[in-house]
């Protein structure tokens, strides 16, 4: 038999916790010395201890754990419950990571206020361009909603272009179409020089030019594009213009890590 200290060590719990499990009837010692009160356990009891810990980590209270153990939860069922919990935790971590990125991006916006020059904002016309594109709907325009939609679109689009033997002839262009229900249709395109063909698994569209656009070059991940967008807003407001649409995003360089990406934002404007 194992002493309570050794059993705690093998089970990865504290002696105090084993005493508590004994007190509530969840895990009784195999033997208690009638004179000293020393508790002793068998190695076979580690199986029950493992299940107690696993069920607790799934979020069950001790009373629920006792009921589940009394129902003889099998290994396969417990494994399924743990896998479900693992998926839930992974989703929670992903959500927290996304929220952290949003907080960092907003902090960057606040810290950059009053410290970024608008000298590199250029007013120009933008010529029409032919695009091969795929589209999907996102919940909103914020980077946290756009990123998970546009990235798979570009992956699929490039695969379809390669499968169709269509060469990319210029930069990628993303543009956005507000919908009546508050969502946004995301268009992920790349410049091509082919005619529309119903056999293609993508659309070929002629994106109209912009007579007048306020443009700025954004360096780095699009998750942190808000400072650049707000610079455009300040320039437009301060120079007697008004926006007439959502900025297009032209990928000037998207090689390697996203922190090295270079993207031109093109916001259509007119005189206020």
C-alpha cells in the first residue's frame, strides 16, 4: 500500500485535497490505521483519482463528480468529454487571443494620436482593374470580423487560379460592400488579364476606377490597420473632403510574415 503522501505525489494532488475527498466520501482510503489514523491507498485507486481530477477540470462540482463516478463513466466516454472540453478551451484561447490583438491595436491607435504625420497621404485617381475574385459575408468591418473571412478566401482563390492555369498579373485588391442587414460582403481579388469564363470556380469582374481617392500606405498586419484608417479620416475631414465609400486595400507586398506586409488604402472621396 501507499502512504497518503506517496499517493498524493503519484496522483499530482495535495495531501490536504485527499483528506477532503475522504471527508466528502469521494475517495476513501483503502485502509485507515485504527490507532494512528494514518491513511493508506492502493495503486489501483489512482484510476478513480484520475477520473475525479478529469471531471473537476471539465467543470463539474464534487457532488456531480460523485454521481458520475457512481454511474461508472467508461474510459471512452470520459475521453470524449475531455476532448470536448479541450475544444472549448481552445476556442476560448482563440477568442481571448483575438481580443488581446484588438486591445493592442486600439492601444496603438491611442498612442499614435497626435504623433503621426499626414504628409504621406496622397490624393489621386485610381484606374479600373480586372480582378479574379471570391467573396463571402463578414459580420462587420472591424479587423476581427474581416480577418477570419478574407484569409480563407485568398487561400482558396490562389488554389483555384493555379488549378485553372490563370496567372496573376498584378496586386491583390480587397474591397467591401455594405449589406442592408449590417453585415459586409468581402471581395478578395487579384489582378488578372483573362476574360470571364463560366467554367472558372471564381468570378472575373471589372472593378471601376476611382475619380478621386485619399490614399496611404500601411505597413504591417491588417489586424493593426486602424491607425492608418484613422489618419485617412483626419486628413479627409481636415482638408475639405468627405468619404464616399469604404477604403479598398491593395497589396503592394504580402511576402513572409504579416508584419512585413505593405498595403495601400484607397478611400474614395469628394469635396465636402
